[in-house]
C-alpha cells in the first residue's frame, strides 16, 4: 500500500551527490486555508533540499515531484507547535504551584521556549535525517 504523501511540483536547481535542490511554489494548500489572505508564503518560491535514493538521474531545470510522508508532517507540527505549548503550560503551572507567584510562573514558562527552540536547532542534523524530502520523475 502506498503511503500518503504530500507532493509539490518542482524544478531542479542544483545537484550534489544524492541531494537535489528543487524550487517549489508554495500554494497548493492555500485553497482551503482560512488565513490565505494574510499569508506570507502564498505563491512564493522555496528551495527544498531533497534526497534521491533511487538510481534515477536528474538534470538541472528538469520538472520533478518533491514529496514528503504525511505522517512525518504531523510529527513536525507536534515538535514545532504542540510540544512547546505542553512544556510551556507544564512549567508555568508547576512554578505557580511551587512558588505561589503567577509572575514567576509566567516568566519561567516564557524562558522555556527559547531554550526549547535552541535545543531543536542544535538537533537539526538528527532531525534532517528523519524529515527528508524525496524526489521522483514527473
């Protein structure tokens, strides 16, 4: 059974070893988005680093499909949005319970977010190995 994939049309801009850099236009999901009027990424070109695991040969300027497994997208949303908020509220309520001070709880919670995103940034190498875009012929 074929896994669910998020696909974008792209064009090869650079090729190195088994990596392909492709330019995609971000707009496919805009039709259903309620915030599309205020969105900064609508219709903008993005360069994506994708992996070519197969034996297919690509050329610069070639039209391709860039894809990403949908289950990994959900994991990415969890790591970027959901988990930080869980940590934020857990720290805030724990500090409020321990110190009986809402000010200290809020300050402590706000201090956790930069630390969390710094750690996420530091582990970007490991995350890049998990969250891979892949390419296929169009």
